């Protein structure tokens, strides 16, 4: 796993944030649900050809936004270009095709349970993750759910790349640390994960 600390300048962070706001106008945040009907504690939206969704039918990629019924907003160029350049320079994948970007929004108190990213038919392309806003405690384990985890502090502008042997490791968000960034006026944290799904 690659952790690039404060990789994005504040200027770049603001540009990516603005791109997310534009996405949110056409493809608003929604609250995904688990198979048992319970809500996720973070909100999500997507841009790109497909988006990751979750409800009582399970989790999967869909071409349709779950509340608008419309296709997801195309991925803004700034997000595409950042992901392609990160994949080429840090994950040895100059052919990376950014097909989707999942945008998670965490308010204070939101978290994301330990999981493996296994919805993608393509399990060899790297996953590029960008953090914006308040600090988060990221849990990183191994290839088995029962493997010991360690905590990594993710700050605004940090990038995580899961590639190669780390592609399938278990990970999650333990907590958001309130008021640690002034990037988001309303507080909280945004995370973008950009993938080549197919
Ligand atoms: C988050 N990130 O940072 C959640 N998944 O809010 C993820 O679940 C994640 O950071 C795959 C690759 C990188 C990630
Ligand atoms: Fe993940």
C-alpha cells in the first residue's frame, strides 16, 4: 500500500472539492443501505460511467444513480487526470482507465467498517484514493478479516493507493477527527476512490 502524505496542494484540494460540488448537483449524496436494511453511517455519490451502490439487494456497480434514476455525472477531468498520473507514476500502470469515482462524505461520528474492495471484476488495476477535509483514522489489515490492523492518520490532500499485493487488503475508517481541517466549510471529510472496474 502506498501512502502519499499531503500529495495535493491546497489549491488542488480546492479544485477537486469544487469538482465534487459540481458532481453533487446532478448526482446528490445518498445514504446506502446494507442487505439487512440498516443505513451506512457515511453518505455517498459517484461520477463516471458506473457507480457503486448498496441496498437490500446487496452492493454492486450500476449505471443509474439510486435516487435520481439518471446516469451518474461524467467524471470531471481534474479527477481523471490526477488518477491517471498517480497510477502511472506510483503504481506502474500507464494504461489505467478511470471508469468510476466513489465519493464518500463523513460527518462527525461517521465511520466505515473493515472491508475488502471486491465488487470490481478487474481485481488487478490499482485503486486511487484521495482524502479531503478533516483527518481520519484509517484501519489497515491484511488479506484476512482476522488479520491484525494498524491505524494510519489520513489528512486532507493525502493519497492512498492499493495496488499489486495490497489490492485486496482489509481496510476501514475508524473515526473522523472533528475540526482538524478548514477545507470543508461544513466540516467532515470527503474521500474519493477512483477505479478501473472492468
Ligand atoms: C475512506 N476508503 O478513505 C475509505 N478503498 O474513506 C476506502 O474504502 C478505500 O481508501 C479502496 C482503496 C482505497 C481506499
Ligand atoms: Fe475500500
